[in-house]
């Protein structure tokens, strides 16, 4: 459940907040223009509210903090940093302030960002450590796809083969719901309905079936704003590998960050003309880099935006060149750029 203010809440607020509800649910979205609370989870609103007279939505976030601001939110608003971790104490009605750890991250593609997500955890709770360790295994792939009015998969990235174990060509043309475990089909339908009705993004938890590993929990993200309607984008973001041993709240923030990457890539689709065959050859990361190149970014800017080394970006671009049958960045841009006569759709 998510509480929202129609005046300030971003359109995708429910989608982002739904990804942190499996922790203790202490999360909010902050409008970085004035540091007001734009959306808040019900659990946090119940803690901060003191009866019907107390208003949480629209209030200044530091109205509920006992200590002075660290300045981090201001730096996020200026585009200096993407996120940070801090400690403070949460003011509670009729109780002494309680020490908290907070994790903040910008959401959305706009830079400087308009909104930031804040996930809170009371200090002293049973956790596996405060630091985010280096991954013990390679990050699971994000799968990006497009579906049509019949919920048929028309486009999907090459990551699907690594995730579910089925060749990409076998997934294309299948019903999207056929990939889910039967018990979570209703949850997947709910996410689809939310996104398609609001023409925005929605997210939720579901389980997909894989060839070798059986049921696999994923964050299921849907973007219902593709044109022509009702084409929609979807993403499968695997839940954390147990080997990573991340604290739950940091894992939730990581999930939101990955969902934000998927939604941001879909927002760049109107600029692109990608046929199903090419998309099925590209990984999510390769498509992400190609989309940024198409928007006028070059290797240094792409590396900075995605927290990659420039050599890694160049390696990905070399792979994209080979798969697209081109030999230079300009040739790739010409191949992917949508012509003025093409309909504004991700389909070709």
C-alpha cells in the first residue's frame, strides 16, 4: 500500500515504493526541489503521523529528523552525487527520537534529478552489516522486453536465454504470462493492469520458471507508456543472489536502482528504431549504452553515467557494432535513429 499526494507525487511513485515493501516498509520519495515528502509508504506514514491532524505528505523531510541536514539531498538536487548513506534520528510522536540509518538514491532519468528515494532502517535491528560488500558473483542479468495488446512477447533482449535457459527465438512470440509460475500470474496481471491503465510504470514481485533452476523470484517492472498503445515494456530483475549477503534495506535500494535503469531505457525508446532480431542479439547493457550514444553521449559521458570504465564501454560498443553489422559509432547511430516518417513506436 502506498500513500500519495496528487500535488507532488511522481507518476511512478507506487512502482518504486512497491519494491521496498518486503523490508520493514520504511520508505519515502522526496521532491528534491524543496525537500518535501512526495510519497510515503503506509508503514512510515503510520510512524510519523499523530492522528488525522498530522500531515506527512508535502511536509519537509527534515521536519521529522532530529539532527541537522547532512547536505546530501542538496548535492543530489544539484546533480553532484547520485546517492549516499547517512545517519540521523527519526522524530516520533510521543516518543524519544530513534536513531536510523538512511539510504538515498535519485530516481528517474532527469538530471539533475527531481526525485530521490529514501529507505530507512532503525539502528540496532538484526542486520548483516552496514557496508555493501563487493559482489561474490556476477550480477544477474536484467531482461528487457516489449509486449503487444495480446500480451505476446514481440521483442526481448539476449539476457533472457541466460536467465530462463530458453533460446531467445523460442521466447519471441510466446505469451508473456506463460513465463510465470502459475501462483504468481495474478500478481503479474496486477502489475500489468496498473501500468497500462495509468500509462506509467508499475512494479511488483513475481516468480518466473527457468529450465534448470525451476522457480526464480524476480522484480517485475512494466512501462505502459509506449506508443502506439497498448504496446508495453517489461523487465525481469532477478532477486539478489544469496551469496551477496546484502542487508535487506540495501538490497531493496539496489533493486530500485536496477528498476530505474530499466524504466529510463524505455523512456529513450521513442528515439530508437530497433527490430526484434537486433534486440534479441543485444544484452540489456549493450542496449543501454547504444541508447545513450544515440542521445549524443560519447564514451566518457556514458562511462560516467553508468559507473563503468571507458574501456568497458568501448568493449560493449565493439560487441554492438558486430551484432548490428556496423563499423563505427556514427553508423550505429544512423542504424538506430528513428526517421521522422516512422511512427513513434519501439517497433519496426
